[in-house]
């Protein structure tokens, strides 16, 4: 085979998500919160590039925690030397010590807060980009079973939740953990007997955190899903607002949307209730333990076995411990929410693409002749595995020929377009470009040889220039205008408020159907492909515009292999071959005149259409 190339030379520049590292590697690379849900370990791959910032953050965190713990010793000096000895000098020294410690805490807190907030924003942006980069390459079948609204919710609300948790809750959790451990050490140093009381209370406090935490996590995942449902429903209604208003169903949609919102609120209420119970139980246990400790310590001070300064310092450290545990109990719920959001994001990030690039590519599609062949195709859509869209279908399309596909809805015509572009792979048989099975070609290189004009053209939010240039991003303004002129779109474009820089709105809502169609044709013209796929490309045009565009298409189709899906037979009388399809099978093929005599279905369609046109 000529111009055979290796896979590495023509593989698409598809961005693939990095595989999740093993738990051991992650634990060795980044600090992990004790008791954090294991799924959160998958976030470590996004933290690895920012090791320097994390190191500085941890240093600032440990520094501020150490300074905070030293304040307890300052408090001890104030009581034992300032108050007890009635010494102004000792009091001044203790107060200056506390003030210096406060200044150092402020500086360390600034560094810590800035870095963790920056990290939350940065990681959230990286996750959002990684998920989008992966999703945009997934096979179309994936989107048959996953709603676009749910995917958007994961890209927006879930990543925003992670940003908030990484930038705030993780910092609080780490700070509380360090404060807890440091305060416990200082408690043991200050008074062993009182420390034992605190240590006995710790398991009682941690137990409800673990018990309620599991419930909070499941409710958090359910809450995120219900919020996604609300967004999906609202997006669908807004997208089809004209239909809603045309059928005067505003009241119905308001009721249905309110029901979705209330369902999401009910789930959120359960989650909030569980977290509230968790926090209340922890606070009760913590302060009960503090009360017992204060009674024992106060008794020791009265008996003279302990100084007031030691008791004051001990109370300070005990409060630090209690605050740390209370913060951890609250943050633990947030971490469970993060786990739910992370699961949803990782499901997207690791969704497998069923359209894979072969390890060894047979050729570059750009070097193959623009010849198409379908050999014994049988294909079922993944969402309808028991309903074949094509059955044992075979067809050869020669270079430069115009082949039209006709037949009733559901005959399999659009399915052939999907298979030509390798949006799906058939269960049996093969699709061939040149003499190569498309499975042995790079999908990106294959699609670069093809331009599609759909019956309902897709336009993006942006201006006219952007939408036409989508067919060839490197095209000059002059080339864009030339393509628009050839598609007979230049005249109406120049009448727009800002000409080629006029914004079209979402899905080109500011244009008529015929104008949108001509922009789509201009985009295909600009791409200058070797294979054209026209799905009733002139269906939305009035008679005059159709005539003009047909002239442009006739010029475009010369020397190019063209496949046309047609419902209006008058537009394909010039085709080299007309293929009649029904039920996923080819039932006849030939010219218009041949089919009038050989195909009952085609003759019936022709009679209905041409008699209607004549009347």
C-alpha cells in the first residue's frame, strides 16, 4: 500500500486523561487527611504539579499551628507570673509575647489562606478542563445514555464544589488535625491526669463522625444528582421555549419544575439534617468532656496540686482540641460531599471511548482515493440493541459520483452517515474508505476528508465569521467571504447589523431557517472536502434561495464523491445512482427512470411528490 505510515505519525492529538495512580504512590506524593474517603485520592493526580505551592502551604500551616500552641504558654506566664506574683514586668513580657505570636500567626495565616485558595481555583480549573477534554472525544453513543444537562452539572457545580472544599474545607481540616495533635501533646506535657480524661473522650467523639459520615456521603451523591436533574430539566425547557409557549404549557412546566426543585430540596434537607445531628452530638460530647476536665482541674488548683497558670494553659489546649474536633466533624461532612462530586467527575473522566484508534494504522486517509464501500453491514444503536438500523447492507460509491439515498423515515439513511464518519462501529460487516476499513484509519484524519451539511444545521454562539470559519479555522477573512458568496449567503450577511461580525445568538436563533442553512453550506464549502454528505441540504430554503444554493452545490460536487439523503426527489434527479432503502435494507438502485419501473416504493414516492408539486 502506498504512503503507508506508522500509527505515531498520524494519530490524532486526542487529549487522554491520566490513569489514576495507585494508593501507595498517592499517599507518598501528597498529604492525605486521616479518614478521608478513598475516592478523594483520585484528586491527587491534579495536585502533583503544584508540589511547591503545597509545600509552602504546609510550612505556613505548621508554623501558624506552632505559634498558636505557644500562646498557651504565654497565657500560663500571664496567670502565674503576672497575676499570681503581682509583677507588672512579667505581665508586660507575657503580653508582648502574645502580641508577637499574634503577628506571626497573621502572616502565616495570610500565606496559608492565599495558597490554599489559589490551589482550589487552580485544581478546579484543571479538573474541569481534563473532564471536558475527555468528554469531547467520547463516542456519540455515550451521549445517548448520558444527558447533556447532567454532564454540564458535573463540569460546573461539581467542580465548583470541589474548588470550595479544596480551597477552604481541606485547609480547615488540616489545621484542625495539626491543632488537635499539637494540643494533645501539650496537654500530656502540662498534666497527665487531665489528659487521660480527654483521651477517654476522643473515641466517643470520633465514633459519631464515622457513623454519620457514611450516611452524609450517600445523601451528598444523591443531592448532587438531584441538582443535576433540576438543571437538565430547566435547560431543556429553555431550549424549546417557543414550543412550550406555542402549546401554552407554561403552567405545566412551572409545576413540573417546582416538583423537581422540591425533590432536590427534600434530599438536601435529609443531608443537612444528618450533618446537623452529627455536629450537635460532637459539641455535646466535647463540652461534656471539657466540663469534667474543668471540675477535676479546678479541684486540683483548690487543693494546691496544680497552679492556676497550668490550669489556664490546659484549658486553652483543651479548647483547641475541642475546636479541632468540632471543625473536623463539620468538615467531614464537606469531605463526603466532595467524595460524591469526585465520583461523578471521575465517572466522566474515565468513561471509555468505544471508538478507539488502532495500534497500527494502515494508511493516512488523506492519501486514499475518496471511494466508499459498505460490505454486509449490520448495525444496531447501543440504546436499541434489538432493533437493527441496517441489515446486511452493501453498497459501493465510486470516486466523483453522486449517490442519493431515498426511503421512508427509519430506513437507515442517516445511520450510514454516522458510520461513514465512524461515530459508531457496525456489529457485523465493514465500512471502507479507499480500500481500507475505517477502523484501521485515524478517525480525525478520516473526518478531515468529509464535510456534512445537515437538515437542521448546527450553529454556535458567536459571530458569522466564527461559524463559517469552523470548517477551516486557519482560513483568511477573504476565504470566508468567498465561501459565503459561493453559498449565496454574502448578500444577507452584509445586511446584518455588523455584517460578518454579527452575533448569531444561541444555535443561530437570530437567523431564519434558510439563512442558517446557507451558513452551514458556506462552512462546508470552506472546508473543501473530498467527500460531501448532504442531509436534505436545501430543505429549509425558499424556491429562489434553493435555486441559488443548488447552483453552488452543483459546482461544489464536481470532482467530489457526494452522498445525499433526499426526501424531495426533485433535488436528486441528476444523481448518478439512487439507492432506495427501507427497514435498513437496500431494496433497489438505479437512475430515476429505471426506478420508476423497477421499484414500487420509489414509484409511489415519486407519484405522491410530483403530483403534489403539479397541483
